[in-house]
C-alpha cells in the first residue's frame, strides 16, 4: 500500500512550466503545493537531453523567466548545461526543492465529484490528493523511435538523442543517424569528425538558417549584473524582434517566408559544392511549414567526405547493417535516432478521468486535443495544462507563454477562493468557440498552406500544437480569468 499525501495543488514536472507555476503560487502566498518529478533532479527536457551540441534556438536572455533574469549567460544561444544550471538555480532561489517529490512519475489521475478533488496515482504506488492538478509535463519528453522492420535484430548500439549513451565511444565507428530534425542538426556536426563513416537517413530536409550565435562579452555581463534595467531593456528588444517574425507565419505571410527562403538557400550554397547533395538538402515546401532550424555547421558537416546523406528511407534493419529504400546495404555499428518526440499523442499513456468517467486520452484520440486557451478542459474541473494544445510557438520564446499561463492558473485558483466554491469547470461552448477560432486562424498560416506535413499536426492532419499569431495577444487573452467562461462548482467546505 502506497503513501497518501494531501495538498491544495499538485504540479507535475520540474521544467520551465512546473517551476514557473510553483514560483507564481509562492509569490501569491500559496504554499500548500507539491511538485511531482519522475527523475532525481529538476530541469525537464534540459536535464534529459545531453547529446553533443545540445543548445537552445531562442536567445538565452529571452528563453528565461522575466522574474529571474540571468546576467551570466555566456552565449547568445545557451548550451544545455547552462540552461539546466539556470533552472536548478531558480529552484534553489525560491526554495522549491522542499516542495518537490522526486522519483514520483504520474501515471494517471481521477476526479472525485463528491470530494471535488483529484486523486493522482504514481508509478511507485503512492497517491496525491489535491484540489487542483496542474500538468507541466511539456511536449518534448517522450522520445519517438520509428518502427523499422528488423530493428529488434540489430546487434550494434542503438539510442535516441534524448537518451544519449555517453559510455559508447563513437570514435572510428560506422554510425547511422535516422532523422534530420532540431536535435540531429546539433549533434551531427559534433560526431561527424569523430566517426569513420556517418550515414544520415533524411526523410524530409529542414530549412536551416544561419545561427547568429556569439559569446556574450565580459563587459556586457558586468553591465547586466550591475544595471539590471539594461538587461530588461535588452530582453524587451529581443522580444519585439522575435515577435515580428509572427507576421511571416500567419495570414498573408507566405510571400515573406518565400523571400526568407533565399537566406536558407544561401546557407546551403555557401557550404555544399556538390550540386546533387545541394538538391537533396533543399526543401520543396515553404519555410516555416516545418520548424525552422538554426545552424552554421550542419551543412559543412554533411559535405564531409565521410558523410553520406540518403533520402530513400529505411527499408530494413539487419544484424549489422541498414538497407535503404533503394536496396543499398550500409554496414553500421550504431544507430542514433534523431526522430523527435511524441507531441500530439503525448498524453495517450496517461489515465486522466474526469466528470462522469470521461477519459481524457480517449477523447483527445477520438476528437483531437481540445482545450480552452490551451489551459483548461471541459469535463475536467480544476485541471490545468501549461504549454497545452495550441500554445506552442515557432517564432518566440515559450517561456513567455508559460508565464502567462501560470498567472492565469493562479488567478483561476484565487477566483474559486474568492467565491468560496470548490472548483472551476470550463463551459463546453467556450472551449468549442476557442478551438474553432484557433483552427480558422491556423488554416491561413504557413503550417497549413506551406506544402508539408509536420509534427505540429495530429493523426487527422489538424494543427493542435501552435498558437496562430502574436504572443502579446495571448498575454491579453490570459491576463484576466473571465468568470463567465466557467461554471463554479461545489462549496468551500467540500473535501
């Protein structure tokens, strides 16, 4: 029999979302909360992803909390270790470790309509009962490995970029990389000089733009440390610079994105002399339809003599080789998957049961992921998502979205307290109106009209991932909880 813990709020995850939510509660005087973390330390995706070259593709001074700005970033785009250290520093500064329960992986949650409480189950058998459940799992935590014919027969080493095997020495090995997404373009340049042969299996080429990365000079770090207002001003400048990119992604922006493609084409041409390889690396869809990537060393790595880019797919994996779609056999010692994460199906393994026995995973699998503002779900009172459906970004920092959401969740909890009720339930018609608006706007954007299929889309081809528009509009939409969007349920005395 597992242990039972009671709290007012249960937060799941200790990445930017979970830590940001916890700080928001503390700053409003709420201390009765616990944070569940499956691992042994905080950090989320920045703890888990330790592959060579792992770094952020949004500038560090923007990809951080507004309330915990860091003057010590060493580069414009921070490497993984610095971001992880930053998150641990935030947890220390706000004494969040005292609220965290490590080694507690949520496997499901059940709403009790009589108690007006969530009963959260964990893999170890413990239970956490709380008035409110805040899911901060994020989208990039479940590695996706493709089902390749014969993979189980492979005798060599295999691992996903998110579970990098640092004990396996790649030097002098024949290595296959499957996938050319955001992680692969970072680790391929790091391993290409070390391996004997690198065979890259590319399904669809990404658009890769030059990365304006540079060291942050000592004088700038000193200035930011001594005059915090200057760092805030620099952050604001970055925000509006990134925010302007939303014009290209949304309604009427295809022409602008096609113009930007010239920069992507130049990035290929300056690094790759072989016209056949250039052709294989040039996308046939509009820039922005898939995630736009940043790198200065990816294309030079692919142009190396010991690197071969294959575009025929993987037909079969044998004991010591991979056979591509053209029937060519490639002998390999190791296979590394740079194939991304489960995003639109990330919650299929969680048993979250709401009013009347409604199963969230089943409803989302049948009807698509639907929420109000990416935060609340009709039929699931007092359940909140951070970075939920249609709140991801292609142009700016998701940390901005997380802060907007955490503030909204805290205000929703305080609305329940002020009205002396027991919970808050989203009205179905409000949720439907929000989703209809999202899909109408997304239909005009580059993700829908750009001529590609991406991980932004679910199995039905519907974009359940991205926010269509400016982030300041999302800030406006979440700055105040509209009581009319919800039904207030129960009374304060309910347990």
